[in-house]
């Protein structure tokens, strides 16, 4: 296409635009059968080629500018669409995340509710357990058979005590909780030492078991065993000092008695060995069988005396029981034996000495005296001569064989009686060989024979 043709076409388009844009000219309608040249001629006068070329160039620039603007607008719109699509996608993702978050929050809320319910159950159970434990502790504390006290860990002021603690100390609960401290109950001689032990316990050091003296309300002194422990402070609660108190007065007395008994047994054992040596050394007999029989009888007498003492923990033995034990081997003659006297308690030394003396007298009576024949009789009487301060015992035989006064050399039995009564007890022995039968009078100082000087008991 030539430039002239392009100008004609451009001019045609231009006039179409002008006519269509003018309110005074209706738009030109192209009709079939009208040529381009006729259309141009009908609109305007002819224009020169140069003007058309210039206008064509301007139109080209304008079209290029419009094309660029359209491309820019298209790119901008494309970017806006892409941004909008990205925003929509981001919104969808956010919504999806929100849905997931909401679902997860729902699950978490469910789990949290379940955990809360479980925690409430645990707290309720724990509270019930603590209440039960508190009830059990209160019951154990109040009804314990040993004294228990709760005190302030700094001042040791008593805050709580049980009934047994009150009975041990002799104070009422109101008096103890009215401002008294543990130290106030301790004997003044032990107070400084025990206070150091209390403080050691509160400092976390082991105070151990404290044995101390306690002053009761009535002024009497008792021995107690005290175990102390510090209860650590719980949140919101101060530390507490607990003391467990036991009255060991009787236990200490028992221990002292046992120690005394051990010493007494040791002394008696040594004394017994000395007696056995004397028996063996001084016993004489014509033959071995007689010797064994004599030794056996004398050792049995000592054993019976020791059995009586052991039954009373080596404190004493009853004179009547001692007489019965020494005459028991002669039970066949029991109806011919009479005993009479108050029920007296004898000291251990007197039990052993009188036991040996009674054994020697009974052996002699069975061999040579009243118990050796059917018509013989034996009477044993005893009593206290208060004015003289003596315990007197008489052995009287009657109806036995004719009594002969012994020679100058006394037998072992006579020597044993004299040695035990005189040397061990500071007493006196008087032997009378009467025609009717032997009479033996034994007198022993009451202070050497009777516990507490006088041991007369109701008959």
C-alpha cells in the first residue's frame, strides 16, 4: 500500500472519528457500493500529502504511546491480579491455619478440661488424705501411751501436749500451755546441758536420746527419757519442735536393783565358793560313801538357801520357809515336828548362816537325836526380843536316845554352827545336852538379820 492510500484510509478514519464525536454531524454510515474515494470526497476537501504525513506520524506516535500504556496497564493489571490471587491464597491459608488452630484449641481445651477435672480430683483426694492423716496424727498424739509435746522451735514454749505428758509432769494442759517451756520442766541441775541439746536438735544435729531429771508439779523428781526431733517448716507454717517423754524412774530403779543384784550374786558366789571349800576341807567320815553323803547334804543345804534368795531377787527370804526347806528331807517325821513363830523376812547373810545351822542340827537329830527314833519329837520356835534387839531361835529335841555330852573335840556340825552364827552374823549359840534331848538357842542381832531392822509381817 502506498503512502497516498494510507493517507486516504487515515483521513477516512479521522473523519469517521470527527463525525462520530461531533454532535452536529451524525455518524457516517458506510454503505455497500460506495468507494473510499467517494466517501472522502463527501466528507471534506482534499488535503495535501505533507499534512497527511505529519498527521499520520503523530497518530503513529499516539498509537505507540497507547500501546505502551496498554502494555503497562496490562502488566499492572496482571500484577494486581497476581497480588490479589496471592492475597486470596494467603487468606485461604490463614483461614485454614485458623481452622486448624481452632480445632487444635478445641482439642487443647478438651484436654485442659480433662486435666483440670483430674487435678480437682487429685486435690480433693489429697485434701481428704491430709485430713485423714491429720485425724490419725491427732488420735495417735492424744491417745499415745507415751508423753508427747509440740513446742516452738526457737523458744521451746509448749504449744500442744497429750494426756500422758500431763500425767508424767503432774501439770494440767492449761498450765503447760500457759507459757511454760520444755526447759521449765527440767531439773535445774540438768537444765543448761539439756538446753544445749535442744538447740543442737533445732540446728539439724542429732541430739540423741536425752536421759534427764524432771521436776513434777508436786516438787518430786522423776527420771525421764526424752527424744527430740525438729519438723521442718512447711510453706506458710513455722518449724515445730517435738519431744517424746517417757517416765523411766522405775526402769532406772530396776536397773539399779539389777546392778545391786549382780554385785550381790558376785559376792554370794565368792562366799559360796569359800563355804564349799570349808565344807570339803572340814568334813570327816570313816569311809568314802559317808564322806560323799555328808558333802552332798551340806551342799544341798546351801543350794536350798540360795534358791530361796534367788526367788526373791536376793533381797530376802522368809524364815518360816527356810525352816520348812531344811526339814523337808525328813518328811516322814513331819507329824513329830512342830514349828512356831512370826513370819519374818531375813537378810541374805542370815538366810545362808541359819540355813547351814538348821541343816547341821537336822542331820544330827536324824542320826543321833529325836528324829532317829519313832518316839522322838522336835520343836522349833523363834521370835523377836525387841528389848534386847535380838532374833531368837530355839531348837528343842525330846524323846530321843539318851544324850551324851560330846568330848572336848567338837564335830564339824558344831564348828559350822558356831562359825556361821558368831563370825558371819555376830550372834551367839548356846548348846545344852539335856537328858530329854538337845537344846540349841541361837540369838542374832536384829540389825544383822532383819531387813530395815524389823521385818515382822502380819500372820
